C-alpha cells in the first residue's frame, strides 16, 4: 500500500492550498478536482476546452500561452482544439504537467492569473452561461460487465442461484462492443426504442415500443494514449493510458434485449442511447480515494494481476422524477468500490489479443450494484424484473421507465471539507415514434 499512502500524503499537502476562486464545500468541482470538459457560449459558439472550479470554468484556450512546461510548451495548440482528443493523445506526462500548471494558475498565492483582471475577464466563464458538449470524438465504445453483485443478481433472476455466474465470469472481464454514435452528453433526451419482443414464450414475437425501458448506473473511462495494432498494453503500464472518468447511464430495453441477445449478445436493446456526464475527472484527482482491490478468487491469470490499489471510493446516486412529481426521488445509492474487475484489468484484457485502442475511446464499467437492495444499479434489479414496485412516494411507483421520466445520476468522492465530483448525468425519456 506504499503508493496509496504516498497519494494520501499528497492529498493532505493539497488541502493546505487554496484557490483565489471561491468554492463551496459542497461543490463537485473543488481545487482538488479540476476536471476537463468541452463548452461553448451564446456569444462564442466555438467548442473549447475548459476546467471546472466551483461555479466557474477556466477557458484553457485563453491561457494556453501559460503552459510552459517541457512537454506542453511545444503543444499549446491542443488547447485550441474543439475536443480533448489531441490533448489525450499527448500521453501521461503531458496530463500530469497540465494539471500542475492549472493548479499553479488557480492557486491563491500565484499572481499570474489572479492579478491580471483583463485576462481573468476573458479566461473565466460562469457555468450557468455555457452549453456543454461531448468531451471527445468517441471512435469506439466498449461496455464491460464487471460488478459481481449485478451479474449475480441477473444470473439468479434468469438462471437460478446455482448457475448465477457463467463459468468465465470470475476468470476475465466480460464485455461487448457498444455503439459510439449514440453516446450523448448529459441533458440529451432519449427516445423510447421500438423493436421485436417475445413477452409470451408460447406465441410468436411482436413489434412495438419497449415496455421494459431501464437505466444502468455505470461509470466509464476515456483512453488517453493508445497502442499500435498487435501490441498489447501490459497491466503495469495500463494507468498511463487511462485519462479520466465520467458518469454513465447505459439505457437498456430489457424486453428487446431478452429476445435478441442469444447467440451474439446485446444489439438493439442497447444501441439506441448512452448518456455520459460532460466533465472528465482526471485519474490523478481520484488517486487519493483509491482503496485496496477486491479479493479475486480464483486468482486471475498473470497478465491480469496487479497489486497497486485501483479501486475507488466514489459515492453514486440515481434519482428519478416523473411527470407531475414535485421533486426527484432517490432510487439507488451505490459505490464504484463494488466493482470486481478494475479498470486496469479491463484495459489490459481488451488489448491482450493485440486490439488497438485510440485516444477518446470510451470503456464502461457495466452496471454498478452493491450487496444491498438500495445499491442495485438497475430497475431490472430494483423491481426484480417487474415483480415488485419501486416506491417513489405519493402513490407513485415504477417497475420500469415511463415516458417523461427524468433520470439523474450523480457521484462524488468525499474529502475533508471538499468533494471531487462528476456533476450530473441526466436524460429524459421521450415517447417512441410511430412507424
């Protein structure tokens, strides 16, 4: 646990630093966070890179000349790009250098930005005045299935307790290739999908709008530096390829999925929409919240073994607000620490056969469920496949999503008087289009 203790000592040092930007202790975007995102404003529609702190955004294109380190002094132009891809592609040392520079510029005892009122007026924008966009051009998207509690719940539901986990589940990070074109930023409405279903197993399939539209509480990470085709990423180097994390809701049509998934897995039940939060929290901001990895039994094969802590204590919440409801109701409290397979194991397994990943590729956790019913990360589990109601108060219940339902995922790590959070991942269900 030496590395973990080093990062915790660095956190204590960081707590002594204060920014000249005032940050509420309950803000997701503390001085210890500094996530990256892509934004535009009504008076300047150009997409540009920003860093969130408190209720402000620092426009990196306005301060690009202040990045004078050994790497970024040669690549200041990456902060003029409309996505994070070029910055991600610079690699691990560039990300570390950029973070140190931003921390320095925002520090209370650094005058460069603090005392230049003209530059400050150009460089800072209030978050209420911006439109957020996807952080990157997502070339490929992979979704894993790495929560043991979730996999066990689903297995019990459909195969029985004796055969809950498939034989390979404890041996490798199971996953599938998703649809990058339908990944959208928080706030984008999601249209209820239509497709084939077979609700009555004694009758032929029917076509229509999904009646079992579901959420999936997930998190995902963006790949930074990629790898050449044919050259795996070893687990000892995997962290150098993981840029940062976002919240995710991988919307799922359970009835469409149930009919189509044999023999090749998810298809139309999954590819109609995936929502992510706009702010990418860098891994360096999360390392102080790393915890020992779960005990894995049987022991993974050598290429998947690592001893450094890469499991993170991230509090996660899902709320639902239906039409006519005065307030949203929390339906799930979970934590990213419930994951069985780590992100390093996911990335290494993904590339062990020589598969190449590229900057901006998105790799997701799969549904995050914990051991208690309140921590189940899908309505499939919360309602146990529709067999019981989810109580929303005021005689309002759900088993799956109704049209007009607004779902919001939030999450944060809790420090001593501050948070490292992700903002929100929100989407509202629109009625299916008639065919």
